C-alpha cells in the first residue's frame, strides 16, 4: 500500500535533506570548529554588515591565512565600496544573532543559514527526479543514487568549511545549485508556481551579484528565464517571467556600472604585472605592446599586495601612466594577439582548477593547537581525490567539456520535449558559467590567488560531473527496469 499510494520521491527528498543537515551538523557544529582562514578579503563584507575581529591587537600572522575564527564582535555598520547582495542575508543574520548575544557573534550562524540552503537544494533535486512509470523500485533506486552522489560531492568538507567564513564563494555556489534545482522542479511540474520562478530569480540573482566578475552571468540566466515562457500559457505567468528577466538584466547592468575604480585598479595591476608580464619570455615587447613605460619593468611578476615591489603599487605616477590609460580590454586584445601565452595561463589555471579549497588557508581555530594552516581531512574523499588523483591538465578539462556539451547537444536534438530541452539548456548554462569562471580570473586578476578564484569553476565542474554520472545512472536503471518487465 505504501508503494502504491505515496510518491517515493517525496520520502527520498526528505531523507536527502535530513542527511545533508546531519552531515553539516557533524562537520560544522560539533567540535572541533571548522571554518576558513581570512586571506584579507573578510573586511569587504565585515565592515558593511556590522562585524569586526574581537581582538584589535591580534597579530597579523594569527589573524590571516593560518587560522579560522569562530567568534567575532559587532560594530556599527558603515559604508563600503564592495558591491554584492550578499550583504543582505549576512546583515540580517547579524541582527538576529544580536538578540541572543549582543556582544559576541558565533559564525556558525552563517553555517546554519547556508546549510538550510544546501538542504533545500538537495530536497528539490530529489523531489523531482525522473519516474520510471509503475516501476517504483527503479524510481526509488535512481532517486537514492542521484541524491547520494549530490550529497557526497557537495557535503565535502572542502565546500562546507566555506560556510563558516565571510567569503562570497558559498553564496554563489548555493545560488547556482538552487537556480538549477528550481528549473528541474519547474520542468517536471505540470503547472509550476510563481514561487518556484521567484526562487530561480533570487538564486540566479545571488550568483550574478555575488561579485562583479559574475555579473555577466545574469544575462545568461535571463536568457534561460526567457525559455520558461512555454511552461504555462496564462498571462500572469508571462508577466512573472518578464519581471524576472527584467530583474536579472537590471541587476547585471547595475553591478557592472557600480564596479569601484579602486578595485578595478588593483585587479588591473594584477592582470598586467602578475599576469601578462609574469614569466613572460619577452617583458620589454609585452610592455611596449601594452603601452607601458620601460621603467616599470622592475615590477614584472609582482602582485599588488606584496611589500617589496621596486615601485610601490600605489605610486601616483604608476596609476597615472599605467593603470588609468590601460583597461582590461587591452589585456583581452593582448591575449588575442598572443594565443599561446593565453594557453600558458590557462594551463596554470588548470593546475589549480582541481582544488576545491586553497591549501594555504587553515580550517582550525588557533586554540585547537593544530599546525599553522592545517586543513581538515574529515569527509573530504571527493575533494582529496580531485586534488591528488585527478590529472591537473588543461587537456583533461577541455576533453571533459567537449564530451559534456556533445552529450547535451545530442540529447537536445533527439528529444522533442521542450521541458527536457529546458533542463539540458540549464546544464549548458552551468557549463558556460564554469567556463566563464575559469577564464575571467586570468584576464581580470592574473595569477593572483587562483586557488580561491577558481572556486566557482570547481563548483560548476562538479555539478557537471554529478549531472553526467546521474544521466548514466538514469540510462542504466532504465535499461535494468525494462529487462525486468
């Protein structure tokens, strides 16, 4: 009776959400505390959302890179030039947390918030997995296997540790997961609700506005939203879709327009001196092609934040003669004229693209007595396999992308279902987002902090891997189910 009267996918969905929460509680909420150390980026969000380090006299070596921090203090919110919608949920969480403790903020509040979002994504993916007609056992087997794969990958400690930090990476990753999950549910629902569409728009908005570099992804999501018109024929739905498209387009344009010049100059310095000129076989030629005076050759290979640059990075003359007349468009044109140099940079990105978390940012608080920069190895099978077993070559990624998109195109051409095509187009958007996240750091920031800047590429790549394996599982279960009929 249970099998006949109940959609087994509902039960699996609740179990998937519960397992996700359970793993997160075990890994994040029980001792020892696990987070991610500050690399200097925390202040961008802390100063506008009302947080500060409790010990103003803490040594630089203890505050940055080596150790995570569990407790923070509060301060009056004040303006910042960092543009992201992430400030909204973080500020709200801070206001709620003050009700319980007005002096100390436990960053596990963030961990709990992000865990709820991840559990929601796991629930949605499991809730609308494909059915196999009357073959309930096949439906259950596929739902369990696909959910297990998703949880195995995205509950890895390398991902979860980011939940207890002020980094924007978990915000963007969870936005991508929820955006894709909401499309999957809408495509498998006879009459999708406006709430599901709103979830898609909000999640896509989170991705596009998580950082300025992701702003162009809003246009891709807007195009995907346009493809949702057919899901319902009523005017109300069409108005809702058009509203969602307008929100995504406007947000992307505003993010690009609001890019602070200060950050633009920092990124441009990185793109030039720690990108194009780093390891250049002919520095003088490259500088000439970019229109940079020869006297700045001594800075080739330096990044913006190192203290021993021959010419200080904030030197007014350097800004006037290099950073103001040159733009990232010139960097793009340089790489177009020298594709082999661009491939060299992509090969270096590929070496870092297998790492979910940068190895130089510790996970433990100093009080644990762990070695400086120590990272947690609990439930890290997936991230450890990628880091130590997966080939670190550009060819591997290119080959995977080629096979992945070839499979999507083949399936798209073979199906007449507009709903199936929408799902395939959504997974193509994930691939495009990953490709974008792979290329943009090289152009926008050189080789600086690639281990962290490629986080979104790693997340999208893992989503592609999970979807590819899930598709193979679907085919296998379908074949086995037919043989048993």
